[in-house]
């Protein structure tokens, strides 16, 4: 069995113009999803699909998007 070396990719969290309290998580491969603050919690979305539930902070929402991306875009 051959093991694959994990590759780190650069991620960027960008403000979305005209959309307050919402950020886009991107990489060189494209958009992973968005994080939005709604009241005291944060939501993570890929497209219009909610990822997980409500998060206490933005970092947890970003981690959920990364996990979702890794789940669906792994290299076999």
C-alpha cells in the first residue's frame, strides 16, 4: 500500500461586497463555501446547502467547510 503525502493548500477568507457579516472561503481550486454570522452564531454553507449546524465561532464554521471539501474532493 502506498501512502500519499498530504498537501497543504492556501485558503483565503474574503468579505463579500454588499453582504454584511458574510465571508467566502476560497482556494486556488475555487470557492469552498461561505460563512455568515447570524446573531450570536455562525453558519457554514456550500452553495445553498447548510454544512453542519450553528457554530459558536467563525473558526469552527471554516473548519466545517474544510472538512466538507475534503470529504467530497479527496484524490483516490
